C-alpha cells in the first residue's frame, strides 16, 4: 500500500489497513462512517449555498385550492353533489322538528343571557348537532367562525387538544355584543378520560366568557364531574310523523316521484333516525330515477320486504319442523338475508299476531334471546334451528 493511500485512509479511519478487522479500506467498519461524515462536511456548505439561490416559493408545498400538476382542488362543492343531510340541515331553531320544549328552553335561556353549559344526549340523527349549530348561527350570524369552536370525533380528542386548542380559544377575549363564546364538543363520549378531566378545570376557569356544549350518544361515558357542570337535555328518537314531514319536504324540494308506501317504508326503516331516513331516500333516488316505491326502498337498504316476512312466518307456523327449516334456509339464501334481519322482521310480525299477551310476551322474550346470542357470536345454524323450534312450540301451545 502506498504511503499516500495509507495517509488518506488515516484521515478518516484510526486503523491502518493491515490491522483493520475488514482488511479493506472500502468496507472498513470503523472508517466508513467517518468517510461519509467527511463527504457530508465537504458537500453541505455547497448545497446550502445552492438552496439559498432557489426562490422560496419553489420549495414550499402547494397550497390547498391552487392548481397542482394533475389535480385541481376546489373548496366549493356543487350543491347538486351535496349530501342531503347537510343540504337540508336546519338553518334556524324554527326549522327543528320535534323537541319543542327543549328548543323553547334553550331559546329563553339565551334570550335572558343565562345560557348554562349544555349536555345534549340521545340516539343518533335526532337533531343534537343541528340544534346547537342553529343556535350558534342565530347568535353570531357572520361572526360564527370567530365566536364558536366546533370540534367533533374526526378531530384529535386527546388531552393535548384540550390543553392547547380549547384552552387557547376559551382564554382569548373577543368582543361580542352577545358576551360569550361557544365551544361545541360533538361526540364528546369519544374523548379520553384524561381529556375530560382536563376539560373540567378549563370549564371552571373560563366560564365568564365561554359556554361549553357537549353532545353525545352515551352520557354514561362522560365523567360525573363534567355532567354536574352542565344542564342536561335528552333528545328522544323522532316520531314517525316528524320524519314523514321532513321526507315529504325534501322529496318535493328535489322533485322526486315517490309513492305514499315509499315514504312510509323510508320512515319505517329509518327507525326514528332522521339522518338514516334522509340517506335512505338519497340512496333510493341515486339507485333509480323512476318512481321510488316500497320495493325500491327495501332493495337499497337490503332489508326483507314485510309482506315476504309475513308469508315466511305463516309458513313456519303451519309447516312441520323439517319442512319449516328447509323453507327458512331457502328464503335466507334466495333473499340474501341475515339472521338479525329475520329476527327483527319476526318481532314486528309477532307484535301484530292475534294471540294472548302471555304467548306474545313469551315469543318476544325468546326472539330477543336469539338476538342476544347472535351478538355474542354464537353459531348461526343453532340460532336458525332455535327460531324454527320457537315457532313450532308456539303453534302447539296455540292449538291446545
Ligand atoms: N329534529 C330535527 N329536525 C329537523 N331535521 C333533523 C332533526 N334531527 C335530525 N335532522 C336531520 O338529520 C341530520 C342529522 O342531524 P344531526 O343534528 O346531525 O343529528 P345528531 O342528533 O346525530 O347530532 C341533519 O342534517 C338534519 O337534516
Ligand atoms: Mg351529531
């Protein structure tokens, strides 16, 4: 090895090649890292000088809403593509269906400038978010974004958000004729326990300028300390008539051709959930531009038609055990039904049967037991046989 090469190797490696464990300057385990570091030291100043010449705009990521190479991002969503649940979300408290007492109380408290911290809870699609958004819009109108902070489950819900984002918003003083700001914590039952404990302190500290509104489905998931700081309002599942009125309103606004049975089917499958009902209506409209009728509604939701389920239950009540099992399996495969669909439809059928209340109660109790077993992942085949046996037992009891 020449003296020059040995000298060059020595400047980034402490081992001469002859005693180096790898016996090779280019894969020398000690020298390689030093070699990379030396190259880096040499090239970095050149690169950084070169970067200084490049205009800053070229190094920044493209902003939202600007044209990029292949994609044009636009903030404006065309109204025709909008989900109907958003398009027809009530703009004011007057447009809220049902919950008249709750709306009147909140309105009165706001008018008297005595609005407490609120906890709205209840099943989904009953208007919890809509009520608070409508209230905030009525209160702040164009200053909505400055005076109200809305966080929902899609945002980070850990303690950091409470300590940073919520505290920063609550602690700043903003001039308003109304006096206080609103923090809306939608789906607050998904907040971590730590975040809820941190929020308890913030609610107390900034109560002079800020009101907090917690919205959730399950109030039991909110810590008692937070619950006791809020005035609680429970929103019931909506009545059939309330949903029917809104479905009729949306249908005429969208110029839909929908039969009366179609509207009833949407309300029935919606089960008191306005969001679900509006989504079913929109799906039916997208699935077919023709008339929306009962069959189409059940087809888009994948639920069995009540008349088919009625016939199936009649067969189970008349046929012998073996044939009844065959009929049930056939219908399940042909119509692509799940067992929970069948049990749900059977419950509706049994509720209308002309039998004594003793048999009806017993029947419903056994069907609900099957429903419970299915949620515990018990074998579907056993549950199917149990359904047939319940029907044959009922048949023998009724005939006695
Ligand atoms: N009481 C109601 N009155 C009028 N529309 C409602 C009502 N409840 C729900 N909706 C409709 O259902 C959609 C979902 O309502 P939302 O307030 O978000 O329900 P949630 O109770 O789950 O917060 C809204 O866009 C609105 O169109
Ligand atoms: Mg909501």
